């Protein structure tokens, strides 16, 4: 691991690192916030935050306003990048924002040329937690949250790995990617044309498929410009009803897709995860 | 005024506008956060925030984490841009970050070609408050704060206009610009070579010149990479001692010049101003 930068914040420390990744076959960057007094003797649990399209490890750390309460709760936060990057990593042929660099969709690609690098599912589920737990004063208690494409990633990874994450939440998630243009474009490239293979990465379908016991919390703004076409929160409600899974979906009048929405409600999510992480 | 964007945030509203400015002879952009329930019947006081070199109206609104407490306190926040901009506005000949666009230094330039547009002192002191008070549900009670170059601007404008601002604060201000490279470069261009003319824009010298009654609060991180060469907080202490003016300067071990520092302590400043604005 290579230290990129270090800032004191809210009595704790915000650090950025890069490291070679086996999952993605490239150098990956992530940020970690360590609260005050985190030490080998008193390790802290970790909230992993998955960002949305076009983001890096920096958006959440700079804009969400999460560090104050994380500092008070004694919770670390890890924010990975949203895709592999660097020379040799293929990108959308038109450089579009919704596929390729900055748009890894938190899946393991099966199709060439994407499958050499675009393996964010394995990176988030296994490689990054192992790296973090080997190098920082943290426990193996993990929670997971994210926004938009990262809300999709959080819900999918959380529901498929309830043994690895104690709770999962999302802001404005791409809830039913097999049925929206962002998802169809990404999945057809990364996973191929067999739509059966897509279902393992669709949180609404995963939710409908069986009763899940991992605690699930979702926020959605009603003035979100992507809600009807791309996010489809109603598919989550439908899925939860089919499987009799408990889901909390909070709709917020007038809020949009921006970080102003995330910042307005992030503390509710930190408290939700803190409860499941045994911090409160 | 032309509305650029609108986001709901913390129960209130974050708005961005552009408007033609008489002071700066160009189109200016500013952001305003209005807390919940601000109305003509219940107007709220305003904290003006002056940003640092290279910033726009957006940095503070996105990164400072100030809206939560401002919402609870019932305080509006206005964040102007840091310089005139647009076609015909002259810039540093090398495009440097520390002079010209993004670097108006909150003064009224006297030297051509700068004096046609670079009149941020008049813009912040008179024009912008008048515009804001004519168009939003706010009172004429104003507080002033800022960071780095904006900390310089806040201290200078606040001390010179105690009838217009009830309290002034700064993070990591350029406290003694007549004695640092950033200040010398900017002042020699905007104000000319007569260094007597510079003194009206140096907060350490203003502080030393007479006893000031406007409440003053300053935060400074000890790991700030600009502290010794550009910021010179010790000059403020020296000035306050000479004039017997009350100044609170808090030094914070290990904090740097970034927004992580501002975010860590912004709520202390909101509470300081709220006290003087009669909100608490």
C-alpha cells in the first residue's frame, strides 16, 4: 500500500492509499476515515461506502458530512473507487459516464475485454476488507452502504453476503438494473447477452427470490431526476412483498439525486449501522 | 437574478444564482442556503462565507458540512464567488492560481486593467447584501466568515465595517498579506506599488491600528502547509496585543489547510455567530 495523502479530521484521520489489486489487475485507490482512539487494542468496526457513477474514493469523504458522527460513534469508513482505472483498463468506446471507467457496477465481468479488470464484486466483497483488516485497527464487523450505482452494489453485495456484512443501506439505488438503461448497457457488456446471468446483480430480483434476514434501509428523494427511468424504488417494495423480507424505504419529498440529499440523511444511516455493529 | 440550480438540503433549500454586478462589471455567481421556515414573516439572519484561492461559490456549500446546524439554528448562508469572471475579465498572465481569476482578494483594485472588474470589497460589503436582502426572506443582521484568502477578506471587511456585520471569524486566514508572497503579488497588481495603500487590506495591521469592538474568532491548524510563509497567524496576536483588541485564536494540533479542517470546526463558528445574531 502506498499512502497518497493524510488529513486530520474530527479528531481522527482521513487517509488515501493506492495498492495493486488481484481482483482488478490494476492499481486501486481507496480512502479510509479512522475515528479517534482506534487502536490495535481497541479496533473499530467499518462502514464500506460504495459511490455512484463517475465518482472516486473522494466524493463521499468530502461531501457527505459523515465523519462527525462516525468520529463520535467510533466507526471507521472505507470508500473505494468505483471501477478499475489506469493504462490498459478498457473504457466505453465513446467515453460515456455510465459504462467503463467510473462505472464498474460492483460486479465480476465475464466477458472480454472487461473480465480482466472489471471485478469490483470480488474486490469489495473479499479483497478490500482483507486488506483493510490486515493494515488498520479495525474489527471484522462490516456494514455496507452506497449511492445510486453504489446503492445497487451495496444491496446486491449485502444480500448475497449476509455472513460478511451485518447491515446494508442505500441512497437512491439503481434497484432493478435488469430493467433500466444504465443496467442493461452495463450488464450486456460486462456479463453478456444471456439475461439469466444478470439476475444475480439485481437487488429487486434478489429481494424477491427469498426471505433475507440482513437489515435493509433505503432512502429515496421524490424529486430525483433518475427515479422513474433508472432507479425504480417501487421494484424494491414489490420484491420485499414477494419474499416477505423486511425493508425500510423512506421517501423524501423534494430531495434530488445529489450529495445534498445524502448529507441530509447520512446520520440516520450511520446510526442504523452503528446499532447493528454494536456501537449503540 | 437567474436561478442556476436548486437542491433541497436539511429541510431547507440550496440555491445558486447569477446576476449582473455593478461593482465587478460582470456576471457574478453566488449560492444561498435558506433554512426551513424562512419566510417574509419570519426572516432569518445571514452568514456570508468568503472562500479561498481557486474556489467558487460551491466549495463551502458542498464540503463544509455547515447546513445541518444552520438549518437547526435558522441561519441563512451566502457563499459568493472569489473573483469576477467571464469574457473580458483580465487574469494572471501565466494563469497562476494566486492572482486574477479565483483570486480577487476581496479588495477594490485601483490599478488598470484590474480596477474595472476586481472590486470584490464593494461587492461583498454593499452590493451582495443589498441584493440578498431584496430577494430573500432575510434580515439585515449579517455575520462574516471565510477561509485563507477568504479569511483575510472576512477579517478586513468585518473590522472596517462593524456597523454592517455583527461578528467575524476566519479559518487559516492570510492574516498579514503585506508581508507574504500571495499578498505582495496581489496587492502590487491590484493596488499598485505604493505600499501605504495596502495597509487598509491587512487584517494584522488593521487590528494593531486601533481597538476593535467587533467579535473576532480565528481557527488555525498547526500542520497547515501555508502557515509560516503565507498565513502568519502570529501577526494577528501581535496586532491584537498592540491595540488591546479581544481576539480568540484557536490553534489545532495536526490540522491542515483543507476543508477537512473547516468541517471539523465549522459548527463552533456557526454557534459563535448565532450568539451574536441573536439566534441562541
